[in-house]
C-alpha cells in the first residue's frame, strides 16, 4: 500500500495527505509499548473520517483501530506502524509490526475481564480483515464499507 507525501510530520508521525489524486490517509509510527498512542490514533482517525460513511461507521473504525494498535503494542513489545486509507466507499486500516508470530482469534474466558476480545471484535464488525506476512513481521488489517449497515 503506497502512502503519499504527508503534509505534517512530528516525532515519527505523518498525517493526512493532500496530494492530488491521492485518497485521504495517514500513517503513524507507534512507539514500543507506548499505549498513549491508542487514544491519539483514535483521535487522528476520527478527524480523518469526519465526513465519511454512514452514521456509526467511523465509531466502529475507531474501536477496531484501537484493538489492532493495542494488540500490536502489547503482544509484540516492539514498534508498529498504523496506516489508514479512506476511499469514498471504503476504509482500510493496517497495523504493521515486526514480529512474525500470527495473531489468533480466541474465544475469551468470561472471567478474563476485558482481555482476549480484540480480534473477536474485528472478526464480528469488519467487512473484511486478515493478516499479511512480510519478510520481517506482518500486517493485520481490516476494511469497512462506508455504507454498510
């Protein structure tokens, strides 16, 4: 997935592109175990999706993005890269980490509090999702259609 030139950069962060003929997008580096990146990523995605999709779609996108970001930071203990690309009819969010171990969808234990539900939510709410292996690490991605109910 190609990412165009960014209009702003701060501390490893690239934000919404405005390059001609490029869909709105952002790319953000996520620091190792930096869980402060989760609400920051949600805020950034919310801004990107301000005028996108049917009511409720951007909230689902925020939830699923925070699940993927949290999983990458907690389960890999490494840095990650978040990319979101918005087309008029679809959103694709991808979190790339640098650990080859593939995530597993597990049925969460009822006594396990809030742990173990991230990929269950992604599986239930995304229109499509998957894991793309890379030479180093992998990307976990999801897509949402703008008009799906």
